C-alpha cells in the first residue's frame, strides 16, 4: 500500500494542467514586461559595468592612454555599445526606484502598477535619449 506522501506526489504529477509554450500567444500585462525588462537590464548592467570600469581605468592611467582611448571611443560601434550599457543602467535605476516605491506600499494596486510601469518607461526613454544626445 503506497504512503500518503506518494499518493500526494502522484496526484500532483497526474493533474491535467494547461501548458502554453508558445511565447507569441502569451499576452503579458505592461507591469510584467517592465519587471522582466528590469531583470534583463540587470544582467546587461552586470556585464557592462566591468567594461565601463576598464574604460575609466584606462582614461586615468596616463595622458597617452587617455588619448588612445578617446580615439577608440569616437567610433560609431563603440559609442552604440556604451550607449546600450548606460541605457540599461538608466532603465534599471528607474525600474528599481519603482520597485522600491512598491516595497513601501506605493503603487501596489492594479491601477498603480500600470501607472508605475508607464512612468518607468517614460522616465527611461527620456533619460536614454538624453544620454544618447550627451554621447554624440
């Protein structure tokens, strides 16, 4: 005779649950997308910060190192990469502030979450455009 734990495990495995693996058909709400992008921007920042720290280190090493780094950073592709890293940082900061506000009880309702997601995107787009203008 099977134990109670084995029966519970068997019942949990045999349940007929809907499984949707087609990501094109999943319609996520805006706050969910903002949250997912916050995680993705965190990964981008994690990868990008060492690059920016290396650039800072090279710029402070000597005058010749600074001048050679300046020539490299004047390239279009390098500017796009730096803009992407700093843009990910700007988005991550904006979404992080939204999450901190939610931790203290601001914007926890459905309407507040949607409003917070819209504000996060607006602030991020404005700051990313500002950084792009500053870099060029």
